[in-house]
């Protein structure tokens, strides 16, 4: 009986997958970028948590590896219009961003 419970627990854990945390360099510029990236990631299946530090432009993402890969997380950020490490922003999505969110947008605003 105990062995069956333990085996069931092990199988449930395997289905849940492994939780991983990654820090990804983005091309975010402002608070709107922060809202857009965090919102996009936090509503993505498999992402448990996402928070962008605007000073460093790095987003910390906690995700379930059974549901989403690190590459897919980066591709999600790129599809929103931002660079994510080596994955370049989708150019169409980037052009749709407000001027302040464009590359160098905050420098141009000053």
C-alpha cells in the first residue's frame, strides 16, 4: 500500500516537471515595457513568475520545464517586441511598441 502511494507520488511529481529559474537580458526601456513583459509572461502557460528589473533590464522567470522551455520563454519575450538574450525582438511587434519602448526610446525622450 505504501509503495503504491509513493509510486503515485513519484509519477505525479514527474508530470509536474522541474521548476527552473532563469535571468534573461532584455531590451526594455521603461515602466510600460515592464508591464508588457511581465504581463505577457505571467499569462503564459508554464510560467510561474516573471519580474523585470528596469535598472538592469533583466527579467527573472520561474517556469515549469514540462510545460515550457527556456528557449520558448525567450521567444515569447521576442514576440512581445523585446530582445531576450541572443533572441532578437520580432521586428513587426517591436514597431508596434510606443516610442518610449523602442530601442533607445527613453534616451530620445530626454
